[in-house]
């Protein structure tokens, strides 16, 4: 029996043949793939997790870097690379990014760079966002 919606044209039902199994029987679907799983330490009690890396990320007021006003995190203003980061990592391209993002503010002039955090594999990272400015910043974390 084809899939037909109540307000649709019945001739369009051929667009959805894969939603029904080709033969009668059970339709299996792994519903646990996106479910919560225990962490490597075996506990969901966050107070008992061993933290491997701590980053205090300080958002600074806009600063003049190379003739442009830029905001920085720990003195680094992010420069998007010409090659996507995933491709650079997958094909081992050198010089696309640096794994030198500092875990605290360094006493140095601000710079523009493609600097990434080098986290510990299967580790737990504590990230503290510190904002001493009067404006609120939004962040996108990926990874």
C-alpha cells in the first residue's frame, strides 16, 4: 500500500517507497544510536569526573590589530582558514591551523591567527568564559 497523505495528490505517493519494507515483516530501527551513553569514567556525577584540561577564555574589548578593530579570546582573533579544518585534518595539510590556543590570557600583543584548542582524547575539558566588558558576546563551540 503506498503512502498517501490526506490532502495530497495520490500520484505523488511514488516519492516515498522507502518508508515501507518491500516485504511483509518487521521493520528494524536502531533507536539507541542517539541515546545517552555513560562517559569513559563510568559516572554521570559531574562532581566526580576527572577534568583533564581547564581553559579560562577571556573576552577582551575590541582592539586595533593590523588597522582593524577586532575582539579577541585570550589575545587571539580567529582567522577563518582557506581550507576547511576537517579537510585539513583528514588529509594532514600543514600550516592551515595551529594547536597553540593558550589556556589563559598571555601577556603579549593581540594577534590574528587560526589557533585551535588541542584537547585530550576522551578527556573532559572545563571551559570558563570570562567577560570583563560591558557587552555580551555569543560563542559557537564545535567539536
